[in-house]
C-alpha cells in the first residue's frame, strides 16, 4: 500500500466519521429511502433543514419517561 493509498483511506475514514457525527449520513439514508420507497412522488421529500427540524421535534417533544 502506497502513501497515496493510505492517505486516501484515511481521508475517506475521516469524511465518513464526520458525516456520521453531524447527521449527514442519516439524511442521506432518508433520501435513499425516499428514492426507493416513494419513487412515485407519493410523499414529499423534506429539505435538509426541514428533515433535521422534524427529527429534533420528534426527539425532544412528548413524554419521554418509562412510567
């Protein structure tokens, strides 16, 4: 493995880690889901901002306790 290959692998790993940490990977999975499951346009695709607002709303509002 050359230095260039190692650097490319490291750069890819850092990029994927960053996408995972900032939620970009989650949004990409959402887009893929929409493309596969709602190809007929039956459900609107949320913008990145609207998607994260909806996720935050779902996560932090409502009852969040066990009893």
